[in-house]
């Protein structure tokens, strides 16, 4: 009995110790903003762990001090559109990060709200700080005042479409990496190596076309870190696209099947914007017209990266690493090159096909 009690106490101690350690190491991984239907301007800071925030309201600014550092890849400046705020800045000061919201009109204390949301294992949303500012015209309406449900209204698209590929920001995500090899072929080919090689070539082609490119990884590593959960790892990739204000996010994979005869190319989208499907179709078209492989089509799926990013996102399943013929192709430099060029051409076609700015 006593031993049991001791063990219980030890568990409790180590548990509270872990919590403290986690809280002090919290970092901000992304900033999202949007305007709800009720015209509430919202800023959401995604964090790696428990956090807290304090606000100071001045005549010309709202300053929010957040407990936690700032991941180096997060942009520090955001142009936003609201009747109260036109840009948002983040300033990292070691253990804390200050969010500066210069105001274009004077606010009352009742015009803004700040709340802390805990990580939600069901929706896989991370710990978050949410700042809401009411519109000058309407003020706050009594909707969803608990702060428990809200963050899904927003995500006003900040991506650009149309007008050609020049100057567009494209984030490329070579699937898997580091401790996660992805699928492995009969000859021992690892998906993570092929996706990286193809993605690096896509980057070169895109840069040649005048696009800007950011990568979730450029070497063999986990993006979040070793031994992360799938959700953490995938969210880190989404965060990279968000942090770079990507206009298009492309995740590159190799397919696998238990049936070694199955082969072909497919492009996946989730219809969260009007452009996800258009982008997938443009890429799939270039990929299939230039190869003799089966066209498995443009497919809708609930993949994490497609769903959780705010910009149009395409996940490409290049070919089947589980099919011996296609594994051989995936390993060859000329095939990787040809595939990379087709992906870059498809992206170019997408920006040519969609018209005007959002
Ligand atoms: Zn994969």
C-alpha cells in the first residue's frame, strides 16, 4: 500500500515537472488572421504547448505579450485587411513574443478579447492564443462567447491566384524524412529520398520560371523533430507554408500498394478553397500527358496537409514505389527530372489558368 502511494506521488511529481518544462519551452509556430462573417478581426497564434498572454491597450496600438518564443521560420510582419488594423508584427524577446497591432482607430476595452485555447486532440488543433477585435461599425455580437468552439470561421485567404507564376510563393513539401522513411520499395528505395530529390528539382524549375520557392525541408530530416506524432509532423509542414504566406502548397509523395502490379500517378486535393481542385487538375494533366504511366486521376481526400493549410494545396502521389517497374523509374535521375519538370509546368499552368487577384 505504502509503495503504491509512493509510486503515485512520484508519478504526480514527475507529471507536474513535465508540465512546467513544457510550458517554459513553448514556441509560436504560426500566425493566422481572418475576418469573420460578423466582421470580427481575428489573429490566431499556434503554439507548441501551454501558454498565456497579457494585453496592453494604448490609444494607437494593442500589444499582446505571449508566454513563449518564436520559431525562426515564422514571418514577423503581416499585411492584414480590417477596419481597425492594417498590419501585424511579431517581436521575439527570448522567452516571450510580443504581438503588435497598430490601430487605425481608438479602441475601448470592450472592443477586443483575448483567449487561450488548449490543444484539441479531436480536431488536432494546437494550443492557441486568439485575439478578436470587433469592427468599428458593429461591435461584438453575442456569438460563441465561451471561446471554446470558434476558430474555424476565419482564414480569409491571403494567397494569390492568376497573373502568371512570376513572383508567386510556392512551398514544396518533400514527403516524410529523417526518422520517417515513408514507403520502402523492394530494392530498398525509400520514399523520403525520392520525394526530396524530385522536390529539389521542382524548386530549380520553379525558380527558373520566376517563382519564389520555400521548402519544408532540404535535407533528410524530420520537419517537426524526431519521434513527433504524425499530426505534429504534418502540422509543421503546414506551418511552413503558412509562415511563408505561400500562394500554393505542393506535397510530393510516392504511392504504395500491397498489390505489386498497381501503378500510376494521382493528385489529391481537399476543396477548402475554390482553387484546390483546379491546381490538382493542372498538375495531374502535365504529369500524365508526359508519361506512359496510368492516370489514376484527380482525387479528393481528407489528407492533413490539404485540409489544414489555408492556401490551395496539392498532394502528388508520383508513382508506385511498391511496383518494381515504377520503383526503378523513381530511382532514375532522368525520370525524377522529367517528373519535376512536369510538376513545375503544371504549377505554371495553374497560375496561368486562374484569373486575377483574390
Ligand atoms: Zn508518403
